[in-house]
C-alpha cells in the first residue's frame, strides 16, 4: 500500500487527474448500477399492468406531474396516469384516489389539474383527495402515511416510477403495489429515463441521511 501511494505521488498532475477522474466515474456507475438493481429487485411481483390481477386497496395514490410539456402539449405521462387511475376506480380495485403533486405557487397546481380531469373522466369529486405538497416522490410517500393515514396503497404511475416509489413507501412502513400506467415512446422519454437512474441513487442518499418531507401538517381522513 505504501509503495502504491509513493508511486501515485510521483505521477504528473495530469496523470493524477485522469486516475482520480476514472475512479470517480467508476464509483458513479457502480452507484447507479447498485441502486437500479436494488430497486428493480425489490419491485418484483409488486407491479401490475392488468386491472384484473392487481389486488384491491382502499386508496390509489396518483403521483403528480405537469399536465403540459414544454411545447404546450398535453404531457403523455400525465394523461396515461389519469387513464390508469380511472381504469382502477371503475374496475373497483380502489375506492378513493389520492393525488399527490406540486403546488409550489398559485400558477402551478398539479393536484387540482389532475382532480379536474379525473372528475371529467367520471370519478366522483368526493372520492378524490388532494396532497398539495407532493414535491418529490419521497414527500408523497411520507405524507401518504403521516398525513393521510394510509398503511397500504396502490401507487399509480409509469413502471420505472412505481418501482422507485414502492421502495420509498416500504421505507416508511407502507405496504404498496404499483399499477403501471402506459409508458411513452422511447424516443420521447429518453431524458426522463436518464434522470431516473440518478433519482434512484438519490433514494439511498435521502434514506441514509434521514431526509424528511418539506411539509407535513394536520391529519386528513380518507373516507
């Protein structure tokens, strides 16, 4: 070990920089691989694509996203999550829908937009509850338990998101399954999938550092 350290000290600055850079990149790729493997493995048998086979849960938790994309068109991730939630409700696989999203300003309100579209699709307004502080998936899971009192859930989003959400839900003691909304075409969702790899690493950083929700608040009973 001492000889290796001495050899390293004798290297030029650029060679040292290359070695450190390669080591850093190796650690990044290893972290991404391990986080992805852990979350995928944990989700086996807990994500469903069929309304017929998914078990019943009282509450379906729809994870929020923007209704519109940067071009001003309807965001496909959003539309497919609405469709999935409506399908579950009409099939009797959930009795209530909890919408959790970002309402960081008066001009940006994911939960209300989703509620309006759920009602338009035939879900009664009194069956929909809104979580306005679901800024991150971690927030949505912790608040589902500590604010809305749910110890078991059906999470509704795309498969890659459901897998991560299930891991976070279980870290808070929630028994969760995921119902996979239709995914977008690969060429349209490439950037989202890349971000997901780093989001999975952040799951473990947040859990190791004890990161909590930004806001909790008074309990809300879903009934």
